[in-house]
C-alpha cells in the first residue's frame, strides 16, 4: 500500500468582483509597504483583521495586524457579533489620530459583511475616516493576517489541550504580548515568513 500524503488545496473564487477586490487589497498592501505613494483617496495606514476560533469551547479571537507597526492586536470574546466587531473596529480606530485615514482589509465572515444587512458598520466607517476593503469570496488567503495565525498556532495552540476557555485565553494574551516585543525573533520570523510565502504564491 502506498503511503498517504497530505495535499493542501484552496477553493477558486467565484466572486464576480474578484479582480476589483483583489486589486484594491493589493494596492493597500503596496501603500503599507512603501512601494506606492498614497493618492488623495487612499488611506495613510492599513491593517488586516480576521477571526480565529481557539480550542477549549466556543471562543473567538478578534485580531488585527497593523501593517504600519507590525504589531498584532487581539480581543478574546465568547461570541462574535456585529456589535462586538464594531467595538473592535472602534478600538483599532483609537490607535491612530482621528485625522489619519485608515484602511482595514477584511475577509467575508458574516459580521464583517454586516454592511449588507446592518448600516451601523458602514455608517461608522464613513464617519470615522475608515475604509473597509473586503477580500473576494473564497479569497481569504489574500489577507496577510492569516500568516500571523500560523505563528499563533505554532507557539500556542499546536499540540495543546487547554482545560478551560480562561486558560487558553490567558496563553493567547501572553503570546501576543511576547510576539509584539520579539517581532525580529529568528524562529517567529521563519514561521511567519514561510506562511506568508505560501499566501503570496496563491496571489500569483
């Protein structure tokens, strides 16, 4: 019998606006990387945000990766609704002066798409100098924060069996604090860089 081999696949996006959404996300990354000078209609600061489901019961980690500073932010909640998502965006907004226009790359998790059924998120963004750039459907691999999740799984979640939500939350908070003071650490850089290369290969 031939040995089994794991094969990684991803779903091809059927989003009719795939190119438009993809190109806007890549434009924001180019601005954040200093490869493109922002125009009048472009944000000055970009970040990416997403959600992760840690173990130990139902637990949501709302996260954002600030491309201007390289820092990772995370709020742990027992659930993720539009109200909690908006509160997290308010927190991200508070990290920069109000006159600075920020762009936030989002995947298509239902609370992120709340502008279609609930105007609060969209109205708040317009009133607070924030652009929301959505990745295409089945295109969450465009979101740079996914590589950061690889580091979190490698250092905290992989091979663990937390006894409670509180224990896993404590370890995740400790990791984020450690990670933000060790962004140049060799092992951390190696893990995240490798994950980032895989994500960029999908873009190509």
